[in-house]
C-alpha cells in the first residue's frame, strides 16, 4: 500500500501563509504527477495544483498567483506554499499521486487548513 504522508496544516488568519508538505515513496515520486486537492465542508473535492515529474505545473484559477506547488526530488516531497490565504481556502487538503495512463491514483490522509476572517 502506497503511503503519502502530509503535514503542515493548521489555523491561520486572513492574509497569512502556510506550507503543506507531502512525502511519497521514491518509486512513486519519480514518475507520478503529484498534486494537491481540497474539500470544503459539504462540497466536492477539487483540484488545487499539480506538478508533473518534469516540473510542469497547473493551478486552479482560484489560487493562481497565491499558491505555489513545488517538488524536491532529494526528499521525495511535494510542497504547497499558500500565501494571501482567504476564509474560502478553508478545507481539508489532500495530497495526490497520479499516473493517468495506468488509471492509478493514491491519496494522503488529508490535512485541515482553516483560515479565520
């Protein structure tokens, strides 16, 4: 069973910053597209940002210019730097590892991010 280990969530004030981390096994990290998704209470899980093994990134319109996804191959870790946080960013954030060509997806356990107004 592939385990993605997330950390970094918490409570922050409007306009603040947080950095989420997700550690993955090396065999996964080197070839899978890594991403972050979020699920607010009562809503569906939605994409926040992804980064391919080659470093190409993709962001949801709602976070462009505020969030940055990056990956550290030496640590097999993907990060989500979140700046200028808003109350509407409040959600459980999930790390994802995907290899679409094989229809494979792995998920982390989720980490809560709460932004107070």
